[in-house]
């Protein structure tokens, strides 16, 4: 079964960061496939298992609870490889965000799902769904610090201010969050979100080059297609259901759309430890959460949009899916 992977450059930067603190490489690589092959055997990507083990080893070796923040701040434009090159050739930050939303899976787990909105003059990037097997604090720290660092590099703005919302309680190292992002950091939120002044989207970028951007984007598209070909059936299902927002077809129809018989499709999902109903509920919860946070639609309307005829049934389902009541997302 195809497995999720992470960019090799992220693993190499983590290794360099830990070695730079005087820790031996062999302890960091212990338990990974790199322990035998060494860094010379590393390809364009490393398996999710290897990256997770590297992170676990790094926590144990360094004792750095803010490891995700410190790693994220090392992930600059060059660390994002061809996608980082494409960012630099964009016309403005608006075009950068368009590229990022199209190709961010080159830099992340395929189970991550991000959405962008402009709300009250703020550009808001929301983590609608994150890989559930990763420590949520580390994943959020690394991603948001990397986005922050990348935006500063693109805009040439060390004074850039972000609002950061995090879906977990303040950790023991919360002061590091304020040191990195500033004072506008909020914990115990419904979803992870970062936002900045939407006026920055129109900021011209100094290295804009449409011809080069087109070449880099072609390479990004090729790399993404290669990743998608090796995606698990669960990953393919999530991508399809997100595109079919509001339709939510029955399982046999989805199996047909993915070129499986219903029996084979069900068996493949069972082998991956999931089911169509779990995938469907996950996506409906994502869509409902976005409506609850970003609109003032009546609850009955939101219930209808995600496939319920009765608001009370939707409330019970949403509580089961997310552990939160719909009213909590609206501060009611």
C-alpha cells in the first residue's frame, strides 16, 4: 500500500539542526531506514514513518519541547525546493497563495487539508483537517512557523504580524510562540488558523517572472501527479469527496468513480484501517466546520448543506464527529 511521505530536504534540515547542537547523527537516525543506508541513500522524499521517527528521536535527544517552531523557522524558500522557486517568480502574494493551495501536498502529508478565505479584511488560512497520527502541536508549530518564515522572506518584512489560532491548550513552552509570532497567539480554538492583513495579497514581488513561474509550475504539477498516482484509496476518497461538496454520493458510486468494484473498494479501505462512512463523516465535518466558522448561515441551512433534513440530528452528528457542539464554534 502506498505510504505518505515528507520532503527529504525537511529531514535533512532537521538532521543538520540537531547535529549543529553537538548531538551524534547515529542516535538521530536510530530506528529509521537511513540508519543503514545513510544520507547518501536519501531520495527526494522520506517515508512518513522515517520522518516521524526522526522527530521522535530529536525530541528525546535535544529535550527541545519547541522543536516544531525551531524547525519551521529553518524552512525558508530554498527549503521548499521547486515550489519555493515558483513562489519567488510570482507577480504578487495573491498568486503565491494560489500556487500554495494548489501544490502544498508537495510539502506535507496527503491527509492535510487547508483552505483560504478572506474574512473581515484578513486573509485566513485554515487547517481544516490534519494527519491524525502526528502530534498536533509539532505539526502545527512546524507548518505555521514555516509559513510565517516564508511570508517574511517573500515580502522582505521582518516586522510581519500574524494572528495564530491553535486547536490545543497552551503548552509548557507557550512563551516561545509569543517570541516567534508576537502577542496575537490564541490557544484552545476550534481549528488551527493563521491570518494576516488581506491588503498584503496585492504586494508586488521583486523577482516576478511569468515565464519562469510557468516552468516551475509545470514541474510542480508533474511532481504532484506522481504523488497522487501512489496515493492510498483513503487519500483518493478524501480528495474526491472534498471536490463533491454538498453531493456526498453513496459508496458504490464513489467506488465506480475511483475505478473499483464496490467489493474491492470496501476491502481496500479495510486494509487501510478505515471505511467509506468514516471518510464521508470526516469530510462532512470539515464542510460543516467551515460554514459554522466563516458564515452566519442558520443551523438548519448548514444541516441541509451537509446532508441532514433535521438540525437536531445534525447537532448530534457534529458532536460525535468533532467532540464539539456547533454553538461552540460560534461562541454562542
